[in-house]
C-alpha cells in the first residue's frame, strides 16, 4: 500500500524548492546552478537563455547535473550550442550528496562529446575520460561544503626525500660499481629511456648481449629485475614499476640516480620527453611571465604536459607556448622533467621543494 501522505509531502517539498530556486521544475539542474553560481560568485542568467546559465567576469558557464544510484558514470543532458566558455558538471547520489563536481573549458568538453543526431546536439558521458580531461578543475570539495557536507581534510603531502623507499641509500653504492647487476640494469634503462619508451622486453634484450653490450650484460635478468621492483625481504630495492607494458623508474629513485650516477650516462641536456619547441598548455599569466608555474601534470594518454598555478585557474584564459620558453625562464622546472606519465607535481613557491605524486583517477 502506497503511503499517500508521503506523496503529498513530496509534492509540497518540491513546490517549496521550486519557489526557493525560482528557476524551473528541474530541481537537480536548478540546484546545481545554484551551487556553481555560489562557488563562482557570478550571476545567474535568465532561464530563457538557451546557451548558458551563469556569467562571471565576461565568461559564460553552462551547468549540467545528474543523480546516480552508484558510481559517477552517467550521460549529461544534450548540449545544442557551444556558445559558452566553460561546462560545469555535478554528479549527485540518490541522497543529494555530491559525488563529483568539475569545470572544463567548452573546447575540451566538445572534444569529449559525441554528436547525437536524434537529439540534435552533443552528449557527454561522465566517464574516466571526462573526469581526467586535459584541462579541468576539480571543485568537488568546494561544492560539497556549499552542500552542507563534511569534507575530510586531505592527508599531509610528503616531500620526495621523506618518502618511504627503505633501500634508497643503496643507489650511491650501485653508482660506484659498474660491475654490479643493479648498476647495469639502471644504466641499460637510462640508455633506452633517452631513445624511446622502455619496455621490459627491450630492457631484457639490451641486458642479454654479452658481446655487443658487455657492460650491460646481466645473466639472470628476470630474477634481478623483479628484485628491483620491491623493498620486501632480500630484494635489491624498489627502483622500477611497470604500467601498460612500459617500465618506469620511480621519480624519487631517479632523482637519486641523476645525482650519483656518472653524468655521461645522461647524454641529452634537454630532460623532457617532448622536444623543446613542443607546444604545451599553460595560462596566459604564466606565458607572459607574470606568475610562476606551481603545478605540473604529465599526462598518461599521450605524454603531454600541463603547466599552471593555483590562482584563478578556473576563469583565466588558457594558451599554448613552447615548453622551452617556460624552462628557459624558470630552469627549476627541469627538476620535475623526470616524473612519469600519470604523475603530477606541485610546490608552494619558486623556492619551495617540488612534491611528486602519482595521480589517482
């Protein structure tokens, strides 16, 4: 038997919410617009505006929202016009709590969207590609606070030198002994890494040539390589990790390797994996040398880079610039050139130590 009183209460509350929001009867969308506008401190546009919902400092924002039973994957409402600057999206759970909230430039959102001729527009699925898009601002915690939710403080970040690599001090000894297995495998990795992406099979091949590469030869490659992927037990020590058939050296370890191993092992003076004239995404204020780079991201999908800071990154204009322009102006950026794809780094200021972490998607 359906509770009739519950039905009446629902309609009464719905009517009150419509009156409070003063928009339409799409309560999820209207409430999302309210939250985003409160965050931006902008102005809600008239509901007759079919292109955008919010204006802030001359920039137009379109807001999309959905409630989901579980996860964060859903399809946002159809976009029939791209005549706006940013797309803001909020995913709520069935209880109205915020699961995810981000802002992406319209040009980025359009790249992710799929044209739907039946709906006469474009649709976006909020999958991993959307939430990890090249340029985005995660505002989940900020929107949760505005939604009256308790936001747990993030754990303290730990500088590179304080991270727990229990056998990191062995690198110095390996560097001094070219006949050691660990030295040979690291040297083979450095040689391959300067040419192309390193795979385990390429590394094995180079270390299995006693005639052509006697200084890199390792008799029991697999056993020794696997022992350089962990700190457990009697292992050599955590140096390498594998992902998507590629071998990477932990940034913390590579920093020590570059300090202790002979400089001639590093033939390339340009440390980044993109050429000096490669165009990377940054902010106008950084390209104009008005503010320093405080956040760097190395993308996993194509190896590209993003250089931004933490000030007004939502509303500032993005641009592209040759990566060498930023590095020449701020040589300290070379310190994070070694971070693998799928990692990011940040610092409090130009004189502060870089913090390096693997991205959690």
